[in-house]
C-alpha cells in the first residue's frame, strides 16, 4: 500500500478558516508537502495566522508544520495528542523571511514500520 494524506477545508469564511489534515502512513515518512495553500481559499489571503491546533499523532511519529519560504520556518512539532490555543496572544504569525508563499507545509519524522496515523485540525485567520 502507500501513504495516504488528505486535507479538507471545513470553514472558508471572510476572515477565518478551519482545515483538517489526516494521514495514514504505512511505508515511510512524509516528505515536505503543502497542506494549506492560500490559493484554495476565497477570498485568497496572503498568508495565515494559526490561532489553535487540535491534534492526535500516533507513536513514534512526530509531525512538523512549517511556513513555506526560501528557508522554511517551523510552526509546530506535534507528538501524541493535545490542544493548543494561541489566540490570547495574537496567534502564531508567519515570520518566515524571503520567499514567503503563505503556504503551510507538513513533514513527518519517526516512522519505522506498521501503520501510523495522525489527525490535525488547524484554526486559522486569513491575513
């Protein structure tokens, strides 16, 4: 079989967006792949701010979310399960430098064998 990765836009409002990302890994780690692309939203934002994340990641996997740019910048590294709310201090801003695209990308580390799954829900604000 092959790894399965899917992204679903749950909310695409004027200002807010909610995206669900799921993965089933049974062959290897996921190389860097775009999971949130501003071009997929209406109105099209320049970038996003991450206000909250709810996630569940199977052991021993680690999922990294990064801002796409000439030199990608880490947003979060996710393991196990949890909820993080960043809204109280203005969210996680896209602070990548040159070559910023506004895209959020995903990659994994730690896959060894068997089937490992993950699920991530991102609460975003369009910028």
